[in-house]
C-alpha cells in the first residue's frame, strides 16, 4: 500500500508540474497539430528516458521545444507532437 501511495504521489506531482510548465507554452496561442499526443504523455515518455526535471516547454512551428536535464546536463529537445519522437537533441551551453 505504501508503494502505491508513493507511485500515486509521483504521478500527481508530475501532472501538476506538467500543468505549470504548459501554461507558458500556450501563452502564444499556438496550438498543437491535429492528432497530437497529450503533452502529459510526451513529458512522461521523456522522464522515462531519463530527462528529468523538465524545466521549460514551448510550442514552436508545430513542435514541442523542451528544456530538460539528463544525468546533470541540460538539453534542448525538439519533439514531434504526433509521435512523441525526439527529432533533435542539443546540449545547452548555459
């Protein structure tokens, strides 16, 4: 039961973080293309690939631009919103 609470707490925290990150992303009124996956699903996939924490998400030219850390290094990712596939990865020079 304790493990279930821990997993549930993690999912709730992840969802809340996704909502907080999503707010600035949609400020420019650009919408994901038809058939796009939910941003929460894409962020979960990125986290499962080791990209955590996600610190910024924006939508530009119908692609999700994501800033996230992996193994202590900051990356800028370009993600296809329909497939969730990472189409470009750049190490952030900050």
